[in-house]
C-alpha cells in the first residue's frame, strides 16, 4: 500500500513527514520542519512564554529538544529506525520570547549501527545560540515500508 | 521586605519555590519539586501522550528537560544566580506513557564561578533511564534578596 | 591451555593483567593498576616533568589517558572485548609535578553491547581533579580464552 | 625585551612557538605544529608502538591528547592564557601504528571568558578518526608580553 521511493530526497521528506505526524512532543512546542534531506535536517521553533524558565529565558531543555528533534530527523530520514544514545549541548546565548530558533543538523559520521551528528542552533539574527552533538544507534525496522533491506 | 533565612535548607526550599513559581516550562510538563537542599534537588514528571516522539516513547528532549531542571535547582538553591553552560546526557532506557520519572541532582564540584552536577533519571521501578552531567556558570545576583554577598 | 576462571574477581584480575601486559601507552606514562574487580577499576599515575604542557601543569590529555585506561579496565575485565565509543571529561583542578593521581572507574549501566562508566580522578590529598564519563561498545571476542560465550 | 606583534597571524605563530617550546607532553608524543592562525590550529602525530593500548591500536588517550593540544593552540594563540574546562571526544575509527593523525581545531564561539572549539582528527587517507569538542576558560595573563590589555 505504501508508496515506493526511488529518490533519496523524496524518501527523506516522506520519513520526516511520517515522524512528525506522530511526534506530539514537537507539536507541543510548535516545532516545524524547514528541510529534510538524507543525513541533514533543519527545524524551527518560536520561543513563547510557556517555554521560559525561572530566569525568564527559553528553558535550555527546549533548546535541546529542538536540536534533538533536528538530529532525529537527520538520522532517521534514510528510513532506518535510529535512536539517540547520547547527546551533549553547549549553551552560548539565551533565547528570548519571540526569538525564532533554527536547528540545522548534519551527519558527521555513520558506520555500522552508530553515527555522530552535529546541530547548530541559531536565532533570527543568525547568532549561534547553542551547539549540540548527538550519537545515534540504529535499531531494527523502517519508518516507511519499502522493499529490501534498510540501506 | 523579603524574609531573612539563616538555615541553608530553608533558603534552598525558598529558592526552589521562587524559581518554580516563575518557571512556565516546568509547569508545561507538570514537573514537580520533590526535594531541594543545598547543592541537591529531586524533581519528578509523569510521561503523558503529549511528551512522546515519533517513536512513541518520551521525547529525549523532555527527559533532558527534567534532568536540566533538577540541575538548575541544585545549582541555584544556595541563592546564587547560576546558569547552565553545557550539559551531556546518555539515554539508557526509554520512558513510556504513564512512567513516573525522577531526576536526582547532586553537586560534584563547585569552585569559583563554575560547577559540575550529576543527575540520574530513574523510573518508578528504580531503573536508570538516563545519566546527565551539567556544567554551571554563576552570574551576578541573588534569587531571593538577602543581606551580604551571595555565599 | 589457558587457565579456567570460576571466580569473577580472579577473572577480572587476569583480564587486567593481560591488557596491561600489552599496553605500551600505559607503560609510557607509568600507569599502575591498583585494583580491578568486575565493572570497577582503580589506576594510578605520578605526574612527571615529561607530562607537563605549555602552562607547566599536567597535560589534560594525560589526565584523560589515565581515566580512559581505568574505564578500559572496568569495561573489559568481565572478559568481553569492549572499546570506547566516546568520552567526556571535566577538568576541575590542575595536576602538578609529583602529584599522585588516582582514577576510579565504576560501571553505571551495561545493557546489550553498550555501557556507561564514570571515572573520578583525585590527587594524593583526595581532591577531585577531574570527572570523566565513558561510553563503551562491546565487539567480538574474549581477552582470555574461556569456554562458553562471553558473559 | 619581547618583540611587538602588530599582525595577528604572526602573534598566533609566536604564541604557538612559545607554548610548544615549553610543552614536554607534546614532545613526548612527537606532536608537530602544522599551522596556527588566530582561533585555528592544525597539529600532527605519527602513531608509534609506544602509543598502542591493550587492543593494539593507538590509545584513545593519545588521540585525545593530540586533539586537546590542537584545541589549546587555537584558544591560546590570540595571546590570552586560556585553559580547558572540559572536553568530549567521539571515537569513529582506530589509529594503527604508522598512521599520521592530523587534528584541525576551529573556534566555534568565544564570548567573555569562555569559548567552544571543534577539532576533527583525520588520518593520512583523510578518514575521520575522531571528533572532539573543547570548552575553554580564559584566565589572567598573556603568553607573550605585549603592551595593553589582552585582546
């Protein structure tokens, strides 16, 4: 029943759409997918009042969540179900209410079941807000039913 | 006008209450403070549908947010305004809908303006879900107006 | 031909001895094994002139090497060949020439092929010099030939 | 007595030379400086027998040491004395005896007293061996006596 994808870019988009449709967490924060191509993804979030912490800036956990979601799209959009084994984030500047944060994820390495992805988070002035590094682990399965082994 | 605290444990509780009152992010996720004493804090969250990701488990970003909040309480509850400079998290087991996650933060080191805090996240069966390490940086100011220098 | 070990503590010691015998890197720095029991290890190094960096303190790389070696013993001494996939270290205080540094590694989690180990590095005054966290990945093979599957 | 540098590139080279002259640790491993310009540095090491661990590959601690040294040059070569507060490394492929490893460090962020630097370690076939991220903390002082405040 499911569509057959020959183009890796179309497959990447379809994987991201399938993930996003099922991702209540990203919806809760209003995270949007700007771009998804094999091993890369760009996601966006606008900081609102409900995302601020006790210091009145965007809770670091939500900056992380945005970056982690971009990482998830970048490592799943080749249609191999992949989870995060660990992540690190460095906070460089705060996010204020109304700021539009963009997380850009890129694959640095993928070999066997494991991978490393870097994510930069910038604001609407192109200032670097945070740098994130995610370690991925591929488990069994496909996001979208396709013939043959996951590649 | 503000109360004078001689007991560091009472001050820690008051700092955590002040942070929590202003923390919309933690309220969004229903994070509760279980314990706050100088350099330590224990916070709890119940995983709900809205926190799940495209793989139908608790979004790693929210496990991180819980841990990061526990870290924030542990490093701010001596009444010195302190922010996260960076954090790392290792995901050991998934969180399912209905799971009660507890984050326990402990100060490992604090010297000058910087500190290191470890946070363990466990579920209701006392299984380790994630380990988190936060690096803190003290900025100017007090959470609660007290006489003298921040100590 | 190789000895059969029924006691996991004896096996841990034998694994550490086998690793150490073949570890030129640790010998170069004069690293000594103080203790090795299943999932735990304690190693020691005395800081000498040749280990100092341009700031005249022990090169962070050698503090890391000590911690990484303790991690390696802790994750290999159950006789399953295991390598580091990634590590992080926070430097808390410098090491001076003549300081005796002790790295104590403990297993925090091990499940499937992956594990997490924490290592504390202290000096002769029991001051915390660094905290280290290692992520391990089990590959094929045994350190010491034993009957049955690696356990 | 000391030379006055008007060109930041000449100052970067002079800072690296001053650091290297005093760096016994890098000499122990035969680490060489290939390039040093403001906020960037490239260092090289050839893996020898003495650098191998119990698995007969280059000890991760020495891959780390190379990356950490490149990081140190990149964050000190603007003549502000700067130390590492923490580092993380992901190991992607092993280094064998005879491999020539190159660590390339780049400043990602520097603001106030803190900075973030990324280091890639590649081998002679341009394969990525490890990715490293260092967090720096500027302390008092200059590497080379120059008039005015450290800039």
